[in-house]
C-alpha cells in the first residue's frame, strides 16, 4: 500500500472514530431531554402539572432540542448520500427508460436527489429537453418535495416506523400515480413553447469526492439547511405547544376527526396556501395527533403543505401553461385526499 493510500486509510479511521464518539454524545443528550423538560417546567419555572401553560412550556422545551437534534443528524446523513446523486446523473438514469419504469425510478430518485423550489425550472427543462417523458418528470417533481427525507426521519423519531412507513409509501404512490395520470393525458402542448426550444447539452462530469470531502459536504449541508430552517422549526414547535397546552381534545376531534367527512378536503385547502418546510410542520402534526385529530386528515394536511406550496406553483408557472399547472395541482390534491380518506377508514 502506498504512503498516500495509508494516509487516506488513517484519515477514514479518524473520521469513523470521531463519528462514533459524536453519535454517543448525541444519544446521551437526546435521552436526557425529557427529564430536563419536566425539571425546567415544573421545578425551575414552578408551573403546576396539568395546567395549560405548564404543558405548553414542557412541550416546547422538550421538542425544540429534540427536533433540532434529529434535524442535524438526518441533514448530515442525507448531505453525504446526496454526493452520490447529482442532477446530471439523475437525468441520465431517467433518460431512455420506459414510462412505467421511469415513473417508479423518478419517484424513488426524487427522495434522495437535491431539489428545492428554486431548482424546479432548470430540472424540468433539463428532463423534458433530453427526452424524459412529461409524466416521469412530474413523478420526480412531486416525489422530491413530498417524500421529504427530513420529514421521514422526524416522523420515525417522533411516531415510530409505522407512521414513517405510511408516509413514505403513500407519498411514493401519489407521485407514481400522479405522474402516470398526467402522462396518459398527453399534455405536452401545455408546456410553455420556449422550453422545447431550449438546448441543453450534457452536464459536465464531476469526479466523485473522497470520503473526507463527503463528510465536509455533509457539514456544509447542516450549516446551509439547518441555518435556514431553524426559525421555522421553532415557530412550528411554538404553534404545536399552543395546540398541546390550550386546545381541548374534543375540539380537534370534532374538527379533524374520522367522523367529519369534510375534514380531509378542508385540511388540504388549509395546507396549500401555507408555506412551511417539513421540519417546521412536523411538530404541528404531532400536536394535532395528540389532541385527537385523525391520522389520515393530518397526513393530508402535512402533504399538502409540503407538496402543493404556492411558491412552487409560482415558479412552475414559468414553464407550465395555466391549464397544465391546474391539472398538476388537481391530480396531486385528489391523490392526497384519497390517502387521507383511506387511512381514516383503516386506522
């Protein structure tokens, strides 16, 4: 083994040791959050157990560091995973595939490929102009924000694997089915004409980074993403704390319970104009479920906030004519409502 290879191997071992030590410290702190929140609310602040304010303060003090710690961990991990999936590599994978296989691959790749609302237009243009079918492109555009890896891990950490699996599976089904339906409608004529006139050559090939570089990119992702969303997380937890402490359980059950047929479409209508990231909406979801709201209704609300945001609609309007944009929103909204009703019946 060369001297350079020896240095690289030693460097990787140091990263592994530091990572294991960091995880151990993270786990110890995480396990201490609940007793600390109880001590803070009822011993340090002197609130009486069972009071509205005491419950709200305990919820906020416990959930704030809990959600942020989970967020840091998952963003770091996903930041490393994403070094293996560039937009150009994703485009090559999807090009030339049959439409049915393409819908499935696009939905799966949407989970791990870097995507945000601001990149919707260049990704859309790149896919369409290199022969990726329109329906496959929409499967990717729907899956990427809807099946959010941050939301997935936070749901797993807060509610367990069953709720996380429900979110993952239903989000993928909506993305695949919606893309397939849009593909069957043959709506290519409702893409803005200038998109097809745009020429996109093959992207520049990039060398795969080594593991120290991947770790640095993971830390960069934490600084970038957590640095931008932490305030929304705290706002979401604050709203959740208010719901947890002050909203009566029978009120939420009557408004978002299984027996209210209009609760699912209402949840979708409320969610669409809201603009929040997954990390900010999860604490509100937790509080709603804790107060008696039905799982299907809450899932419909969460998915509509994440997947049907108004900022994304405004950006996509640059490449889609109003008719296709309306179909896109309508098909996805119907899919989300179907999921809401289904799980209100089954769960």
